[in-house]
C-alpha cells in the first residue's frame, strides 16, 4: 500500500462482454483506491487514454482489429513509461516474450477462481508505485541537474559520486565527470581545508548539518566566496550545495562604497572636491576602469571635464569638452536621461572614434553636467550596475547642488564684504578728502564777500571742481565693485586704442603688442585701461620724447597716422601687451618705488596734488569684479608695469 496515492485510475480494455465490469468490481473490493474505466476495443481505449488521466492500462491480447501487443505499441508511441499489464486468457511463452519486448510492464494470464483478481490488484499497485517512484526520481534528478546551485553527493570517503553541471561550473570544471572520484579537497585551499576539518566537520558530526560561507578555489587557482550547505547522510556520505556569491559580495561592497561616498559628499562645499569623490566612488562601486565627470559652464553651452579616475586617465589622454554637439554625453545632459550603451561602436560616438571604451553608462547630473562610467568590454553593465549608477548620480547631483549653493553664498558674503569695504572707503573719502576742498571753498567765499576785487572766486571754483572730480570718482568706485555678470569677447588692442582716444595723453606714446581677446565686460575693461593709461601719463612722464617707427603722433592740435600698432605723442611710452594669464600695461616713466607698491591700490593714495587717489582703486575694483588679480612691478624700461591675470582668454597671445 502506498498511502500518498489517493486514487489509482485503471483503463481495462477487453472485448469480452461484461468481463471488464466484473474485474472492476473485484478490484474495488481489493482496494478502494482503484477507479476502473472500461473499453471494449483498443480504439475506444485510445480515446479514453487521450481524454483521461490514466495510471495503468490492463489489456486483453486476443481482440479484433488490433491485438493487445499492437495496442501496446501504439500506446508506447506517446506514453513510453505508462504501466501496461497484458492480461489474457490465451497466453503463451511466445506472447509473454513479445509483450515484454514491446515494453509491457507485466504479463498475467487469466485463471479460474477469484484469487486472480487479488493477484492482478497487487500487480497493478506495484506497477503504479514503481512508475511513480521512478517518475519522481527522474523529476528530482532533472531538477538537480537544472539547478543554478551546485549540488554534489560525496561518499563516506569524501569522494564525489554525483556532481551536477552547476557544481562543476562553479569550480571551473566544464565536465562534472572531472570531479567524480576525487575528494572535495581539490576545490579548496590549504587554509580552508584546515578550517573545515577543525571547525566545520565537528559541528557536522554533532548536528548532522552545517550552513555558512566559505572560499572555494577554482581549477585555475582563482577563489570565489560561496554559500555552502552540508548535510550528513545515514551511510556517512554528504550532500553538498554550493552557491557562488561573488556578485552578491560585489553588490554589498558597492553599497558600502556608495554609503561612505554619500556621507563624504554631504560634507563637501566645493564642486571640484565633490566631483573627485564621485568618480572614485563610481570606479570602486562598479569596479570598472573609467569614471569621469563633466561640469557645465555658467551658460550651460559647454561641458568641461573636471575629474577622471586614475585608470581612466590611462584610457583617455585628453578628455573632450562637449559644446552642444551631437555626442552621447551631450544628449544625456540635454535630455536629463540616463543612457546605457552596450556597444559604443554601434551607437556611433562621434567625438571618440578611437576610444578603447566599448560600453558606457552616461549619468546626467541635472543642470550640473554628466558622469560617464566606461568599460573596455561590450555589454559589460548589468541592471544592478545601472541601478547603482543611477543612485550615485542622484547623490552626486544633490552634492553639486549643495556645493553650488554654498559657493553662491560665499560669493554673496564676499560681495557684501567688498561692498562694506567700498562703503567704508567712500565714507572715509567723504569725511576726509572732501573736507579740505570744502573748507577752501567756504573760506574763499567768506573772503570774496569781504574783498570783492580779489581772485578768491577763482580759487573757490578750483576747489568746487576738485569736489566734482572727487564725487565722480567716488561714484565710479562704488559702481565698479559690482560683479561683472554680462561678459563677451573683448579685443584688448581695440579697447586699448579706444581708451587712449578718451584720455588726455599730453605728448605720450601708445604701443599695442598683443592680439589677445578675453571674455569681459567691455565698458569696464575700457575704464580699467583708461585709468592705467592716465596713471602712466600723469605720473610717469619726466620729459617729452619722440619715438620713430610705426606711430601716430598727437601734438599741437595736429595728427598724422603712420602705422597700425602705435600712437605717439612724445614723452612717456605706454605699452599694452600680454603676460602669463592675462595682459599688462607698462610705461618707461619714473616708475613706482618699491615701498609704495603695496599702497598704490589703497583708496585715496596719491603722490600728486592734482590726483584724487581713486584711479588705481577703481582699477582693482574692476579686476575684482571679473575675478581677476592685478599687481604692480617695475617695467623692463624702468617704469611701472601693471599685470592683470586670472583672465578668461578666448584667443590670441
């Protein structure tokens, strides 16, 4: 008896009228699990077999149209393992031999007496139980073979007796037969073997099972982390189930890396530092060679490379700048959509035709730029990699937004500080520099009232003119300190000549020795050059000099053009040239003493009775408004040389 079988459905095929029904009654009497369906011909039996779930066929041999063996052969075409018992009254050894050869499960000859039904019931039960057992075994064997987990059975001598394909693959053996007959020790290193024998096997002997993590050794000597389940069998053997958890461990490391990077990113207040942390986190988390980050410029029409992983620098010598082209990176930035390219050659990257990178993830960072993650292998990124990249991208975008806000806040605080300094200088100038000419004007007016015929009114007018000049310079100083937000390409040579025309040069000479074009506010650059030229002319000239060569001479109300790159007036020569990181204004006048160079940009500082002391302060404010630096030194001709550096050079030198 097999208690786990609830019903045994039997198909009885026999052409003798009433006999199948009688057999069904006797079988039910023997075992109430029997459910018998009857057919009076093989054709009718075939119909029932196709329609119903049949556990066993009992068939007569001698039947019209088709005998029992022919019926058996037709059944075996579709049901090769279904139990089939040939039950006949006209039996012989030849019929029995033919039946067994054709695939009959059993052969039973009809007899007189009711004992035959008990025998038939036993034959049916045995056949069905054996069939179900074998089917279950085959199903389990197929499941074991198809399992993604490595499954192996070892005997009491620790030798493999069964190995499925997944188990062989895990250890780098293509054929499971390569492991059969060998011990498990060939799949582990010495330290791991010692650990198994001292720690794992004692627990296995005590409890009968062990589950945990170990480190397997592949055929080529590489190792891999694994989940391992061991179960001791009654005969002393062992069932071993192995799962390679390399990817799981990689994902755990990646998540830890992202967590640590997030903790660091939220503390950063600098975009460059955030970019460098981001590319290192991306490289470590995805374990790919290339990680690089591009940031958009202020106008969002350029993507500049700002950080590249160390391995990525070996792959890409000179990362490109994207400028609104049809590159893959620009598309991802413009559409704010993460892109995955399994094969860059097929994708047609226009700017990197020779790149060794074959697959790539382009991660948009909102308005800030993009981050690229690349591999030298095609189709190298898994859905988990894409998810990790997306998560990191959102974190980096938030960090860059925070750094951008911090930078804007710092700039705002710095601007407020500069404004307060300008205001303080202006207040000091008003309280100090305007007081003297006001006192003069007031005194002269009082004298004029008492002495109408004197020249006191001329002195009063001169004092008021100086007050007006001071006020104009104070207004300029206040305005020029504002940040230069509207910039465009500016030709320094052209602006220099315009500045010269607007300045009383009084016998001086202009030389332009640069074709530099910079990004700046043209009006402010002209103001800067006018003040520097005026400073050179008013403070540098000691005599009247005449230069020969390419010049335009201005003097005595007449002018004559004789060249494109100089304008000559005699006296001091002012040269507009290029310097490292910007441009310069130099003269060949008396120069500025070393002790005075640290003070020339202070508000109100002047060595002339006619000057206001605001000219060079205005120059410094204009430079600061552009983010430039301005310094003073001696020129090659012994005069003064002012250098404006940190300039955004568009072209020229």
